[in-house]
């Protein structure tokens, strides 16, 4: 027997949370002081995923121990590190640094005054040397006396240290990074070995023009009715369904066909493995068909053409294939690699052939996932339902989602109370490529949000609160979506190995301009960078263009054209850059500069001077000055240096400080003496040579 409060402590939850969990499993208690029976404790442990209360106690004790170790490992402030022995001085000298990677010449003081003895230890000097410096400044202080920040700065500068007041670090901006890292760490905690990866069902998206029969065709496939209850016979939301064929499963994403839902269709293409492009054989290729092709190609997914309405007398499959070829879709009958299956949603003709083609393509793709890990995936749609609360239709990408799992879904969390399949039945688990509706979230997530299973409710709640804090901070700070790609970024993005294809969308006022721009861009020859024109069209820049650019990570280039209402807001929300031009040469030059910016620059080294070390002056254990004579050229404070002993290179790095007599110098020329303090290096002797050089970055040619 134990009280609710004692059990909550062992289980790592608050008493209020435990009372709520007990209510979920039909156990009623009066308050935190109520006693629980052994069977009740076993039931609540099972609900939270523990075999026994002892296991829960050990698990939460280890979490507390890790947090305590992390606190003990954190560096203590200098003022609190009182000296206990003379041997501890070297460790104390490093204590002031706020971070392990901080500049060793930087001393941060927590208070406006500092004790002489502590200050000497921070600089790695003996206290009597600091007292002597103070006496030269007419400041008489004992070893335990305090000196002002101003005096400490002057002494520090003489010995090559920067003294300043410690900056207060704000913890709030760091929380979202911590939350994201926790989710990524959880996702990568179970490595996928080749033996752990098992075949998974393909995820198929039906795409195409409005009224070409996508939903009716899917109706025949899954043998249910969706169209009947929808406004005007148009699919108003994204649904996910799973069907079986010859002991093989296929998961379908039913995306909207109307142009107003372009953004949702773009997301559907990115979530899928195979895109089935439904085209009516009597109508042929229509505007939304072209958009669907572009979205599928931008998402780099396998495409299958379903020629619908083949039962109609007006059906003309050859004309349809010719139209597809005009948009870079080559079907197998015409020497291409894309499957083209004639079907009819009205009669059911060709449905089996379509499904067999889907299974064939999925076998060639070798789709695999690890079902034995914490589940993660994406939200397909989410809503607030009467009697159920917040619900989300999700598609599991990896792992297996079970009832009772604690999940972070978008910026919200919850414990999965029920899993409902597409047929409306309750299930206990859902594996990879399975679509289910989940109940138990604290709020409605956004469509397209990612979900991840966490170990405990406490961990999920903590991460959710951090993500919500980040979202609030971004809203208060007027935060906008980061730019996915911009020309300014590309101008200076040299060395970015992953950016070797520049994707652009061209919009112009007349067809002649479109063709001229496309021809000029395709005429930029380069073996190193490829330019990919996602689409080129006439007219103003629309929200659909922005969503396509967002899906394909492209830049929109407009020539003598404007923007429709809502385009700027959509571009800001999606982080898409729109550039408008009135002179074609400026457009071409910007694109060429962006392509050059993608290439790794050539580094050229220029030796500008050489100096000989004549004498070494030791300021402290950690700071030495090289007294030099410049033999050739010049030495500048911003140049890189190389210290040589004969032919051996001892050090390569930067100059910490360059002095001429007592003053800082920007440049010292041939025949002049100077003092050089190399940054983080003291192992030099008289007779060594210092070679100064600069490194010039030269942009490669295409």
C-alpha cells in the first residue's frame, strides 16, 4: 500500500497527473493522500509502460542522477571557487571562462570589483607581480584587497588579457534548440541495422486536375464512399487509407484536386513514394494536371499515369500521351520509363492492373523501415471533433505507434488513448506506412507537422512546453520563416557541397520574354553547377507559384510582372524569395553570380613579410611576447602567421597582438622592431622565423 503522492514521485509525474491517469483507467481517488492497492499500482505502471513500481523508481532515480551530474559538471563562477591549496591555482585560472571554448585571453568578472589574489590567478601570475603593477599605478593594495574593474582592465591589457564584466546569458532563446535536439536524439537513438529494416507498404498519392475522377477512382480501389458527403463532389481535405492486394498493403493519400488546395497537394507529394497522376482521357492535360506534374517532379517521386474515363467514346489516349510528352512525361509506349495504365472509375476496368503496377514500382524502389523503434511520422490532417477532442490523422514513417505511447506532435503532446484505423475500427498499434487517427493530444497540431514518440509523459510535456515557448517568442519578436534559398545567400555560399543545383521559377509578362529568359539561362554552360527551371509561365506571380517554390526549394524570378493579392504574405510565411526585374541582363547576371557562389572558391596564399625572433619576453606562464625584427616586407595585425624553426613549421595561426614600442600597431615594415604575441602559442625561442601571409578567396568560373 502506498499513497498517490508517493506513487507519483516514483513514477516521475505530479500527483495531479497521476490522478488524471488513474481516472483514464477507471480508478477513482479522492486526493494525493489516498492509498492505492497493489493491483491499482500494477495497473497504473502498465499504463505508463513500466513492468513494476520498482522499475519506475529505478528509471526516475537514474534521470535525477543524470541531472545532478550535469549540474555538478557545470563550471562554477570564479568568486565561488575559493582557493583551498596552492596546487589548485591552474584550475582556478580557467574558471572565469564562461564556456570551455572561450578565448583564453578573455577574463569575465561577475562583480565590478575583484580580489588581487583571484585576479592574479586568472592571469596565471603571482600575486606579488600584480601588487607591483598596482604600486607603479600609485594604487596600494594587499593580497586580499579588492581593486576596481577599471584598474583590472589596465593591468590585463598590459599582459595581453581582455577584462570585462560577465554578460548575463538569456536561457529563453536556447530552449527551442534543446527541444529540437532532444527530438532528433530520440529519433536517432535506435540505429537502423540492415537486419532491422523490413519491407514496408508504399505510400501512394492520387493527383490531377479537378473533376478527372481521382476520388471516384480511389473509391473503386478501397470500396468506400468519400465523394457523396463532400461539397460539390470535390475532396475538401487530405485523407489517408490502406488497402490490401494479394497479401500486400498499399497506403493511399487522397489529395484535393482544386487549384485552391495547391499547398496541400505539394505537401502530399512530398510525403509519398509513388504519385498516381489521374488524367481524363477525354479532357487530356489541364492546368491542374500540369501543376501536379511539377509538384511530383519537384518531390522526385515515382510517377504512374492513370488514364481515367476510358469507357467514354470521346477518350483519346494517343493525344493524351502526346500532351504528356510536351511536359517531359515520357510513357513506356513512347519509349519512356513512366507506366501508363488505362482505367475507368465507372466500370472498374484496369483497377487491378493499376494496383499491380503500384506493387511492381514499390518492389523496384525497395521500400524498407525499422518497425522496432519509437515511432515517428507526419500529421496528414488534424481537427477538433465533438466527443473526441483534438484528433490527428497521422502517417507512421518508422517504428510502431502503440496505445499508451507519449508523443510530441508538432508543438503539442499527448498520451495516445486510442488508435482508429481508416475503416473506423480501434487498433492497438500501427506500423510503418500505416495511416491512423490518434486521440489524446492536448491541442490540434498543424497538417504536415512531425510527431515523435517519447519515453515518458514528463519528457513529452517538457519538450512540448519548450516548443510552445519558442513559438510564443517568435511571434512576440515578429519572427518569420527562415529563407529556404535566396540569391544573396548563394552569392557567398562557396563550399556548400549540397548546393549544386539552382532551381528557379520564371514568370514574365509575355511568352516571348519567358522563352528569351529560359533560353538565356539554359545557355549558361557549366560542368559544376546545373540550373533547373521548375516552371516558366506568363502572368503575375501567384500563391500557387510560392507553394511550388516552397515544395521544391526554388527561387521565383519575375520579369515585367507583378504579384497577386496574398503572394507577399505567403512568401513571407513559407520563406520563399521573389526577385523582380525589368532588365533581362540583370536577371542573367544575378543567376550567374549565384551559380558561381555555389562553387568552392580557390584559395591563394600571398606571403607579405618575414620577421626574425631576436628575444623572448615572458609575461606569465601563459603569455609570451616575441621581440622581432622585420627582415622583409611587412607584418600586419590582421595577417596569418607561420612560425618556423629551420624547415619545420611549429605554428600556423593568427596574431594575438602586434605592438611597436608600447602601442598597438596595425602594420610594421621592413627594418623596424616589433613585439608579436601569437594567438594560443608560446613554444618559440630566439632564432625562430615568423612568416606573415594573407589568404585570398577567388571565385571559380563556371
